[in-house]
C-alpha cells in the first residue's frame, strides 16, 4: 500500500517490519531528498529531515524530554545542574576550573 505525492517517488508506504528502526518499520515516509516542516502562517520552513544524509535539523533548537540542544551549541539538561535542578552546559563549565573539567571527561 502506497500513498504517493507528486511524481510518485515520495509518500507514505506500509512498512515491511513490525517494529521501529533502521532495518524496518510499520510505516515509512518516503522522500527522494528531504522532508520540510513549513509554518502555514508565514510559509517559513524551520525544520527538515534529509532522507539522503540522515540529518534532522531545526532553526532554533532540538529537544528530547527536558534536554535542549540550542542553535548556539549550548546544551541544557539535568546532568549540568548545579544542585538546584537542570542547567546549561556553558554555566556548568564556567563555574569550574578548566583543569577539573578536562580531568572529568578523561582528557
């Protein structure tokens, strides 16, 4: 079963595996190159998936649960908290001597 879009090379197809992963899925979204997520008000595309390269991109940040990867490279999450809840990686590093941080990551 296939629901096609445009010339038929893209669309939604029934997967060949009862699962979720790189080896197969219940449902596949097919695209020759990429899938964009467009805002209906201003028509801007602020997130996309490159089906060719395996890239997921967003204009501002990516979030997973309470964790945030910001467009400036900073990371927010529970592990970077300073005792009062989650925090930003940049603030965590700024509050510690550089040598201590390097030792902590095993460099």
